[in-house]
């Protein structure tokens, strides 16, 4: 656990879930720069305060006395915020935690924006929040220098009003935006829909829905395309899990190939799960059933309840490269799989997931290779490797 010193006190903060092996802090220099600026300028925080994109709750927890509304796309970030608020003695009403899919506030007097990695998510949220901003609203963004680009500033300028930046301090920068009420308040372009290419199995030519912020929202990424060409064909009423589902294309492909199967789509992104549900509903109206859960991995699923888990794990946590998320996802899959159930994973070759899978499952098999990617298969409780497929053939 690390301690952040702010003008409002000394705070104990952690990411969620807490992992003693994870060296990453719950804040960075961009959060510190913004908090210091607010205090030095004596910014009036007595009005309706909204914090957009707070990654692990550092901003929301620091400003808890001002009853902020936090808006995030991350379930884990939301859980981290709740835990950090409680850890630092804030009462249950100290902050209102909303997702990017929730109804935006009707009025915003101070808008603090932690610039997200996804420019699309920033665009979508600025469009959604702009009607609540007025000419007296204080709008300040923050991010590391590598996260703030000309395109970032253009979005603030086009959607909210005139924009300028601060000098860089410890590789962090602030964005100052003055609301312009004469700008037209138009809806953003999200969600996007596009047709999939041919040659990728049962889902070929189908339409995918992507809300802002979902990975590769405007095209099918090559790793997923390769994975779709290797998926097992489900037989009978098996339970399939699309873990880290993104827009749901993998789980929907499995449902189309196995009409009797039920599929659980799970992701920590609110926008991803909304995308997955739209993709599934548009393509499998008579499917064997589906569930959609925004969660910490597979926390909501009971032990030994799934036959097949399909996973394309992320290897970034914001700007940091880490295998922490993948390790947790694999362990989650091991827990929910029935004896003989299978985890199928696609990943970049250099990540060495076969080593992690052998450590967790006791086995790992290469299903297919690609110059950049590899599809791996692990069997629950070390069932004999062979051609049997967790209810698939």
C-alpha cells in the first residue's frame, strides 16, 4: 500500500484488486499535478463536481469532502475507488460512482478529466457531458505528456470550448478549457457498427457493435481474427465463457457455431459488456441463452460451472505493460471450469503464456501458430490432452 500526500490530507491508496506482487501505484504525477493546481488556485469546489476517468480513485478520494460524482468505464477502477474511500474514512455518501453508460449529470460546475488512453472514449464522454456544462464551469484535464496529443486538445476545443495547456511538470501536463455555450451540442458518433470479413467461421459477414473505448472499435484486430479461425465447435448444451469479452465477437461466434450452448460474456469495461450484448442480440436472437456481466474477472460465477472459457487477455494496465491481469484471468478460468473443461487463449508469442498456463493448470498445448500470435489450450485438473474438446469436436 502506498500513501499519497495531498493538500487535503495524507491518503492510503491501492489498486483493485490488491496484489502484493503488483508494484504499480494507484496514482501518478498527473493526478498529483491536478490536485496541487486546484489547491494553489483556490478553485471553488462547492458546486456540482464531476471527475471523469479517475483510474483508481485517487482524485475522487482526495476530493471526497466535496461529494464528487465519479464517471468511469472501469469496474475495477470503481471498486478501487469505493475501497479507497472506505480505507480513508469517507462515509458511504462521500461520492457517487457512475459508469460511462449511466445517465450523465444534469449540471456540472467543475469538470475534472483524467485523459483516457482511448481518444474515442474521451470524445464520447465530452459529447455526453457537454449539455451539463455552462459558461461558468471550470474544466481541467490532466495526463502524462505521452497521453496528451494535438488530437486530444482538438476534442476539448471542438466539443467544449477554447483550450490551452500548462507547462509540463514531472512529465505531466494540465489542460484548461473554457466552455463556449455557442458551440452546437451534437451527439457523438458512437456506437460504431461494421460488418466482419469472410473466412472467420460462423460469424463471417455478421455485424459487430462497438461502444467508445472498446479495443479496436473500428475494425477486427488480427489477433482476434486468427483466434476466430481456430475456435472449437461446441456440441450440445455446454456453458461457454467469453472472458474479457470486448465487443463479444468471440462469444457470439461460439454461440452461432453451437446453437445449444449458453454463453456468459464478462469484462471489467462497462462499454465492452454493452457492446457484447448488442453484438449478441443482433446476431443470435434464438440462441441457447446468454448472460452479460461487468465484473472482476469471473467473480460472479460458481466453481466448476463452465465447460469452455475463451480468452484474449490484455497485457496493458493503462500505460504499464504487465501480465498481472492475464494471470488472474487464467486462475479464474481454472476455478470455474469443470473437470476436463478447457481454456483457449490467444496471445502474442513473446508473452510466454504457455509458461503461466502450465503453472496454473499443469498443462498447455499449442493449438495453432501465427508469426505474431499463438492459440493455446489448457485442460482443467490436468485431464489427458487429446482431441476431446470441453463439449466440442
